[in-house]
């Protein structure tokens, strides 16, 4: 899989990283979720596993998009490299709500991680949650329950070396002050990816801009960690996404 500006901004990283994707109504960050999902499954010789919690869309939605990107999720699922939790179906099936639903879900996720790691050759597990705002809906609007759930998932990064990727919508909250859920999510993240519209407004050949904040990559002269910030534009196409610096898009 060839490197692009987003991959370069993310860096190699490794196990145990927490990545937060923030978007808004004008500019969806779903394409970043798709990119990271493909990236996690791209090596055919790898035994790494993705545990995907979808509160937003059914499996068929992601499979259709990823097939256009050259990744067959059905094969990955059959090979047990993708464990897909369709929360739209699970909620209807068991009728659980609120705290009961989230506690039961975390128990299933933890069990899945432990089972995967018990298999020979499994080296790394990535947990993806799409998306946090819909988790809050299932928590009956309680951001505290969602924070508890996120902290439970965060413990998996320390306990098992898992990576955690979440998507949240920055502008769905009505309060003037940034809610604790967003602030805490940003605090826990090693990398924050923000998808935003262009400051200059709509453009035919540019769909928006990404700002990638990679925290604590190096130390300054005083021993303090310094974040690396990259900003570039993107254009979403049928089977891929182009990333480029302002004024440098290839024709």
C-alpha cells in the first residue's frame, strides 16, 4: 500500500495508539475511517485483527465502499481478521439500552480481544468505533456513560497493546462550551485528525482540509514533548482519496 500525505502524517506509530477523528456536518470524516480500516487490513501476510463497532451503518455499507478501494471485507471477515459488531442489529435483537447495553458490549469486545490474542500468530488488534455521537444516543444522552465506555476501551490499549480509533462529530453539541466528551477524547488521543471545510468556502476540485496533530513525537531542549501538526487538502474520488498541499494538486 503506497504512502500518501495522511499516512506520512500518521507515522509508523505501532501498538497502543489512540486515534481520534473529528468532523462536522459540512465535511464528513467517514473517508478517514475507511482509509484506516483498509490500512489495518492491507497486508495480506499479516495476522493483525480489526474489531469494528458500527453504530452508524450495516456491514454491507463498509463492504461496498472498501471493495471500491480494493479491500474485500467479506474475505477478511471469513479469515477472522475482521470482527464486525453491527450495533444496529444487536440493539434490536437483545433489547438492551443505556448502561446495560454498553457494559454488555464492552464485555463482548474484551472477550473478542482475548480470544484473538490467544490464537497463534496474532500480533496486534485495532478497535474502531463508528461513531461516538451515536454511542451517546444509545446511552440515552448520557455523556458520562459514553466516557466510561471509552475509558474501558482505552484500557485495552494498555492491557493488550491494542490501537483505538474513534470518530466523533465536533458540531453536534448545542452547548457553547466544548462538552467533556470531546475534551476527554482529545486528551486520550495520541493523534487527532480534524476534517474541516475550506476556510475559503466550497471548491469544485477540493472537498476539504485535514489537520493531523501527532502528539509527543519528539522532545525539545527542555525535555518537553512536541506535537507535529500537518495540514493539507483532500479530494474524494470514486475509488480513492487524493491528499495534497494547497496549490500543489496534480492535474
